[in-house]
C-alpha cells in the first residue's frame, strides 16, 4: 500500500497521511488490499494532484509551472538530440583533392582539406577532377555550380556514409578546398522528440511542486525571488538552444559545420553559427561557453530556493 501512497506528492502525504492511510484500509476490506479498480483510481488521483497548481496566488503559480514546463522541454530536447549525435558517422582522414590524395584536418566533428590546382589546370578542371575521384571512391557528388564576383568559385557537394562535403575551387587562390561534417542520422529526430516530450512531462509537475512549496513556505517572498532569478539565468540558454536546434533541423543548405548543436558534446545554449547569424559572434557580451554555464548557476539557485522554502507546518511541528 505504500507504493499506492507514493503516487501522491510529498506535501499531501505529510499533511493528510493519516487520512490517506485510513482510506486505504477502508478500501482494503477483508482481502487486505484494495481492488484493482480502486488502486488505479488512487494512483490517477495522486498523479492528478502532482499536476495541479496551487489555487492561492494562481497566476504566479501558473507562471512558475509554465516556465518549468518550457525549460523541461528544452532540456529534454537537448538530452535527446545529444543522444542522437552518438550515432554520427566518423569523418575520413584522407581525401582525393584535385589529382592527389590529401590528409585532412579533423576536429570537433569538422574536416578541412586544401590542395593546389594540378599544373596547368583551372578551377573548373580541378573541380571536375575532384568530383570524378570522389565518385570513384564511393561518394555521391551533386551537380557543379559556380559563383562570380569577389569570391568567384566553382563548387559542388557530395555525401557518403553519413558525411557531407562541400568542395570549392577558387581561381584567385589557385586551390581546391573541402569542408565536411556528419549529416543528421536517422535516430536523431525521434530521440529529440522523445526527449522533448519527456522533458515537458517532467517540467510541469516540477514547477507545480515548486509553486506549492513556495506557497507553503514561511518566507515565500524570498524563495519566490530566488526562483525568478534561477529561471532568468536558465531561459536565455534554453531559448538559444531551441532556436539553434530549430535552425539545424530546418536548414536546407548548411554552411560551415552545418549548425551542429553538440559539436563539443552535450550543449544547452545557442551555437556560435546561430550567434553569428544574429551579429552576436566574437566580441559580444556573452559567448557560447557563457550560455553553457548560466543554466548551472540557474539550477543551483532554484535548488536553493526549494531548500529555503521549508513549509510553515514543519516549523510549527517543531515548535
């Protein structure tokens, strides 16, 4: 029967524990345990209480629960998408560029290779030669395109085994460059969606529990202020991560690293590519690493707010 009581939040078990136990004994009857329909009803009632925000100060309680819901969803999406990156393809260490095999630089899920045009060749010939060599090595090259102007070039893209390459030949430099990164694997999107759903399901009851705890606290203003500070530290990183993730999932023509959101491992904040797109790159007030650290302080402040929000009746019982 203790397992049935565990469905109820701790605040109700502390306050109405005797009544809940008496109800269980009444339902148990001569069989010593409640019938299965009664057990289901009790569990559902307990879970419903976990999702029900406090009535008093309802607007603030709802705001706390909604913000916790959104933060939980963003954190769940970060966890799910990070798990999806574990199936990223390995990047090659050599690459046919022009008429030669070139060793590439591989770091942070990104590869880079460069080689000079073959003797007497131009950009179009160098790109065609590289395209033929990649095709013979099993790559699937796309059509060749060109661009005029200051950055005049001839280029194409190629894919193989979950890796994307962008090949560019620049006449002004006399060289062919290749940039590559892993493409999004099949499990990535389902894991991201699953993580988001689980985060949302966990975020709302966590926010509801925190709102109840603050309402019952001896000094609710102090804990409420700390809660607002904690969420204020977390939200910029959560919004930045979701925006970067959305860009990564919807971009049709990736550039650079392709907008990977977990280049250095688990990340919960905007990517450098996303910040640059908003003119928030180098020299701005906050960097991606700062956005990674802000949530750590935010969750610490929330933990402090929950710890300080000891219920009034706990003090009264001691007195």
